[in-house]
């Protein structure tokens, strides 16, 4: 008890602020990588560092300790390379001001975009018109946007139907949708290197899976051969879904829970 009183007497408000800032920094980092492929890497690196720290402290291994001390700076330099998509995602959130304040208008615009995409998807599926529509989420897709033709227009069923019509030049490739705007068309997507047992999955499906392996995007695919609708995320594919289920899945992915007041700083919205 005496030790606790002695400690409290020597803690100033700047020390408390310092601890809170460090805690918030770590919380922000872990929140930014939540639900991404970086989580297993963070667990692995954390387990490795803890194991090495215990090993070098409990057992006096001079050569091994020296080697770890030399490799630690290289590991710190390699972290930005390993977590480049997640760091870019976090910085984009900060730059767009989405970390502190979330607008209700953004939610309404996303809902309208989803409804228009579902309407266009239903039209194209009935007529066996192939299509690939990619929704940008937290990880930016600018490098893929630059491979296509800039549109920067409102997402409407008519625009999507026109782009993917067989008689237009832009039908071959993907459209990228960012924050309720159709940014670009005829974009080149990376193809997945994973083995796909189903031979009915063509280049559109491979591209849809590939982009969701590289980023946290969500992609909607309409098969030109069978007229079926598929959705991909995190390198996985959900096949043969109807428009009702498509809309519900898109709402789940594109209207994050923090927009409904469950984000890390959503309490700021309830302040008078």
C-alpha cells in the first residue's frame, strides 16, 4: 500500500497524458489491422519477440544476444514493408477524417450505391452480360484505378449497364467504386495464384479473388457464360447468390459498424 501511495505522489498529469497517448497509438494501430491478413503476422512477430526476450534474459547467450541486437533494426525497417497495405489503410482513414467523425450522408450515399449496383447486377445476370465491380474499402486501390479510364461519376444502373455492354470499349475490365462514386472503368485487376478446382471460374472470377487477396476490397462478379452472381472478399468467393442476398452482404461489408455508433471513437458523436 505504501508503494502505491509513493508511486501516486510522483505521477504528474503529463505522465498520465503520456501513457494515454501511447495506449491510444497502440489501440489505433491494432484497430486499423483488425480483420486483415496482418493479424496473424502481428501475432507471430509478437510471439517471436517475447520468446527471444525471455531466452536472452533467462539464459546468458552472448553470441545469440549480439545477433538479435544486430537483427532488430533490420526487423524494424521490415515492418513497414510487411504491413504496407495496413499502414496505408490507417493513414487514409486519418487523412479522410474518418477516424473521429462519421457522416450520416456517407451512409445514405453508400446505401443508394448498393441499391443501384444490385439493380444493374440483376439486369446483367438475366442477359448474361459479364461484369466485375470492385468496391474500395479501407485499403486504397489507386494503383489499379490508374490502369483504367477515369470516370468519376455517380453510380447508376444505366451507367453500369452501358459500361459492361458488349459493344462498348470499356466492358473488358473492372469498375472501381470509391465512397459511392464510380471512379474508373476498364481497370486491370491482379489474378489470383491460388488453385481453383472449379474450371467454370474464368478470368473475371480470378481477378475478383485476386484483388480481394491484395486489399480489403469487395468484388461483385456476373458470369457471362451462366449469368450467375458471385461475391468475393478476403480471397474467398461466395457463388450463385440472388440479388436479395447480394444486397444484404454488401450492406454488411460496406456499411461498417462504426457508422452505427460502435467505432473506437463513436462516443464523440454523442457529445452535446
